C-alpha cells in the first residue's frame, strides 16, 4: 500500500500527535504491539495530513522491527518456481519449452536438478521477475 503524506502539515498539530503517541524505534514485542494499536486506530479513519504523516512513521517503525524480528528466509529456486507456477495456474507441461525436455523440467521443478544460468534467464523472462529468484 502506497500512501503519500501531504507536505502541508500543521507542525503544532503534528507535534501534539507526536507527544500523545510517543513513537520511537521499536525494540521489543510490547513496543511493537503498542505501535500496531496506533496503526489500527489510524488505518480505517479519514486521516488529517498530520495523522497521515504519523501513520507513515509508525508503519515504518513497525516494518523495521518486524523485518529484524521475523526475517523471511530466501526460498530455494525450485520452491520459488513452484510458487510462481501455482500463482499463475501453470502445470509442468506449460514450462517444458524453457528447459527443452519434460525430464529436465520435472527434475528442476522437483528440486532434483539445479537451475542453470541460461534456464534462470529464461524463467525470469517468462515470469517477469528478477533472475536472482532462480539462482
């Protein structure tokens, strides 16, 4: 979700919001829960420019904490391939042309064979994603 805060905020109103909510770098789960309550209070309401600016700040603080506290590991290339195929409703037969044979496609999809650089480039082009997902 992309939200752009207005550049025209009333600094006194914003200052009052900041002093009321006391946003700060989140380092504990308890602080994260408090910040999430602020996000929940602001998310569904018609926000003033000052509230919108506070909303963006608090979302960033929560995001930074959660990125560190709950990292998502990189998926193996064949798992990424399986996910992309599932999301697009594709079967193995739909990507055989990228590998040259049914056997190679099967081995790659099932993680029994590594994806070559040439295959990674073809897959990236086919799925319109970065080649890094397959290397």
